[in-house]
């Protein structure tokens, strides 16, 4: 077997594995969408994240006051 045959085999196997993984990923994505709860069942607050709001500081640059 020559080096060209080995490289062609590697490329073909890589392409086939990529296509198979793409199909598996698409199926997993569709199954995940099917399991998603309806908007009525979802809570109002975020499930995984806590919203952080910085305290309203009177001396912050965003309020428009400048320290002299």
C-alpha cells in the first residue's frame, strides 16, 4: 500500500466520521427540543443564573457626577 492510498483512506474515513457525528448531533438536538418545557411551565426567574445588579452608587461615573 502506497502513501497515497493511506492518505486517501484517512481522508475518506475522516469525512465519513464527520458525517456520522453531524447526524448524531442533529438527532440529539431535535430530541432536546422535544423535551423542552412549554413557556407556561417555565419559572419567571432564570434557572441557572443569578442576576447581578450593582448597587446604585451616588459617586459612580454613570450617574453623571464627577469627583473634583
